[in-house]
C-alpha cells in the first residue's frame, strides 16, 4: 500500500486559565494535548482515531489540517510538511468538523461556488461537482435557502460537500455523524465508503464504536495525547468487540468508566 500520511512525534500544549484549571481539577498551568504522537495512513483506507474526552484527537486533526501549529515533530501528506509547506497540504486535504460554522446569510449554492473558486476549481468542473454532490445529499432543493434557515442535518451535509469541493485525496472528519439523525448519518457513512472505493484516504474520529467497526481498516487509540494501541481492526478486536478492547486499554492507563467517550 502507498503511504499517504505520516505523523511523526507531534507535540502540542495549551496554557490553562484559572477557570480551566478548576474544570480540569488540576494545579498545572499547562496541559499537554498531544504528546509525541506518531502514526501513518495509506491510500484508500479509513483510519479511525478513538479516545476519551481531551485525549488529543481534535487537536491532532487540527494540526494535520494546518489550522494550528505543532510545537515539535511534523506530519507529511503526500510528502508535504504541514509545518513547512501548509499551502501544498491544504490543496490535498478536506477537513470537516462539527465546529465548522457556515455564515447564516449565505446559501449553499453561493458557498459552494465561493470555496470552489478559493481552491481554484475550474467553473465547468465546479458546476458538475456541485450538481452531483447536491443531488446525492438532497441539497439541490435547498440550494437557494439561507444557511440560517436550514435544519441541523442539512447544515452538516452542506458543510460536508463544501469540505470536499476540490476533490481532495485525504479527507479529515472530526465526528462526521455528530448530531445527525439516523437517515442523514447513513447517507454520510455510505458516502465515506464510496470515497474509500475511489481511492481516497479518510481520517476520522468518532465516539461510535459500531461506526469504526463498520468503516475503519485501521484504528489508533489515543489516551492523554499518546498512541496507546494501533493496528488493523481485525488484529485489535480478534475475538472481542472494539468497545471491550478500548476499555481494557483505557482502564490500563488509569481511566475511569464514567468519562464520556468521544
């Protein structure tokens, strides 16, 4: 398999305010979000990141997407460094997060064209891609409706198609089905499988074990910013469930069952 993503010893820390220290129940002024994290992903596979709240998954995805900078280490997408060649990386990735907020005033039609032009997609290609994606996700009927008037599920679908407007080779999804109804979530997961069949590489984090078991080829379990277990899904689960394996690893690291998994 062709290696398309290489992550090497990423490190990221954040300063904690007094309020954050109280929430975290710590006297430490600095939180280590990502602590020497390394992993790799290959062309045409879906790689799943699992970990408890605050494990460092979202921070890692933001580093890979060039939204924030690592303090040490580096990551390479098709050989391009996220620290030294961010513009080249951005050409090759799509990033979708539940925190992506589209401007309420604009329509899906306008936003798709706007981001397509930002990525330098030719007009004829952009129109063909818009017609295909809007029809596939049922956005065509709402293409001229302002984002502020769309349902939560439709907003998520609009965000998804905008994140892949330029047909990227690597697609990074942070909780891709978060907040979606079961029908919309099924549409999204089916599309992830379709993208994989087209040779795309997908990196996703999710708290839904069944989604990982259905979609992912390989899994990395992150706890306290470190990779504690990484392998193919069959090698990790063997004769057990992913959920059981996860909690065995989590408890071995001193975790507590009442923590929310995400």
